[in-house]
């Protein structure tokens, strides 16, 4: 069948009819279209090698290879559409799924991902990322925030304060993302808001990735004395983690207002409290 | 009597880099979570007292801390409940409320008694074939204030809405 499409007054998201993966985002207010795909990948955690015995662990992120493995090249999808929400449910594997969601009036695409328990029977520790790939000419630059306030420009394989001899092409380009990461070609900006701090990077022009989960088999010899194995609700089952990435597509001029206001709505989201009616007792303190 | 002191203490302990970045043994990480959960527990009493005082009526307030995995015993079993939305921002917000429920049709009324459009969609439960209904409705709350929505289950047998399932992707 044709491409899956979900949209509201402001945004349209198009999914590849063959793979079920995100294919394009369109900002209908600004007439902006960005072909962008998104999927999940995993890095094989290093257990140390001849160049360096350093393993990936609680303190250290060190993938064994620079190229992550895709979880899958296509997903099972399920479309939910009604007046109050449009969603595409994507099933990547038994331990990875995602709901791409649009509510009326919303100016961002909500990606609610659920990852885990990460399988380790193959003997590989895994570091799971969500990666967005586009054609934006970003010239080796990307931007991450520091505690939601200051935005810092990052340049691949470069440090502003010393001559970097890059020995870790992946980990050496990962930075802390407190609440947002974005890439831009100077006109168009693709921003991803996170609902918790994550590691993130842009390892190729037009690409942006965030690490959502890790499950490792070795200690990194930095003092913890334990692998980051995170047994879930029972020895060895592994944690299931659920979170959300909010994706905004804007011009460079309008992007800051968009992500700053949305990030504030997320950080100070309304508190929902329920009550069983009929138990009301008039109450006027003092 | 609620108090935020315990949460403040737990947050203070969690300033250690081990809590911020997860560089601790598992049992230490579990203890950070335990302290934060205990702190939040006491804050729920504080928030309930504040809502009772602001709303001039004591209610049996219920906090559902597992809405992110669609678990909320009250909304999943009650025929009638209230949803109170407190807005900490200094401007009015609109928000889509999602609640796991136990039936396929509900009537939602806003603070002025007007009906609010609502839908019930079925959400696939992780790792199992069965799914469960989730109520969705748009809500708004005033700056630094709250709104109370009233939710009533309708005795309608068949699901009001079944999602259209796209044909399964090519299995090749």
C-alpha cells in the first residue's frame, strides 16, 4: 500500500511503505520538507583490544566498531487514527518498539521508544542508539545543550581548546545531552528534545544519534567493580526502558523559540492527580 | 502531614556523580532510586494537601506513577472518577490526557460541565497479543492553577473505535 502518513495542522510525517520507517517530516506552517529516516542501532561494546585494553563500562563508552548494527531494516507497523491522535506503532524486535505520535495542535513529532530487556545471550554487550539520518549539509557540526540553558557548538574530531588526536572516532565525538541536540545546514534545523539526559553525537553530516539504553558484560576497571548489567525485576532479566524524543523541524530563525518553549512544557509538564468523587469533604484550613 | 524534606534530601544525595551518571554498583543505584521514591511518596501527601486547600475540599487523591506503562488501577476500574491537572507553568497549557481505562466509551466533562471530545483507543500490551483500552482527551489548565475533569464510563458494549490496522509489512 502507499506510504503511511500521520498529520495535524502543523506537521506531517511520512513513513516508507516498504520498511515502515520514518521517511520524511514536513512543517506545514513553514512549508519545510526534510527527508529524514530514523531507526535503532546497537554498538557492540568493546571488551578491550590490542590497541587498548579499555572495555566499555559504567564510566566508559567504547564501541568495538565505529559502525553500529541496525536492529532491523524494516518494521511491522500499526496505524491508529482518530480525531484526537494519530499514531504509527513500529515493532523493531521483541525488545524494541516505538510509537510515533501526533496530537492536534502539536508542533513536534513525539517518538515514544521502549527498549529492553537487551539480549546478551550472544555474549555481546550492547549500546542502543536512536539515529536520525538526513541530507542536511551540517559540515561536521552539531549542537548540544548544557543543562537546558547554554547551547554548545560541537565539531567532529575537534576540540576548541587543544589539538585533538582523535583515537576514538565514535566515543570521542559523543557529548552529554541534557535536554536537546540539533543539527542545521544554516537554513533548516532538526532538533530532538530528550526527556532525560543521554549521550549524543552527529558522526556523519546530516546524521544525529542519541543513546537510549546500554547493557554491558564487563567492568571498565574504573572503580565500580561491576558490569553495567542492570538486572531488571529479577536476576539477569535486564531493564526495560521507555522514554520519548520530541522532534522539531524549523528554520534556524524560528527554531530556538520552538524548542525552548516545548522543553519548558516538558520539564514542567502538568501533574495529573486522580480522585474518586463522592468522597469530597469541605475543607478550609484555618 | 506531607513534607518535601525527604525528597530534598534524596535529591541532595543524588548530586553525587554516581547518581547523575550511573557509575555505581547496582545496589547503590537501587538505593538512590529507593530514596527518591520515598521522597516522592511524601510529596504526594504535600500535593494532596495543597490541592485540598486550593480546592477547599478534601478528596481521596490518587497518584498513578505508572502511566508511562499504562497502569492506573483507579482509572482502569472506576465507573466515575475525576482527573485533576495541575499546571506549574506561568501560562495556560493545553495537554492531551491519556489514561488506561476498563471500557470503550466514556463521557468527559470540563470544569464548566461542558462535554469534552474523547476517544478510547486500544493499545497493544508489550509482548502479548491482547491489548488494553486507553482514554484520550484534550485538557487545559490555567497558569499556576489546576482544572478538574469529570470522567464517567458509558454503558456501551462495543468499542467505539478500533484502530485501522495496516496490512502487516512484507514478511520477507
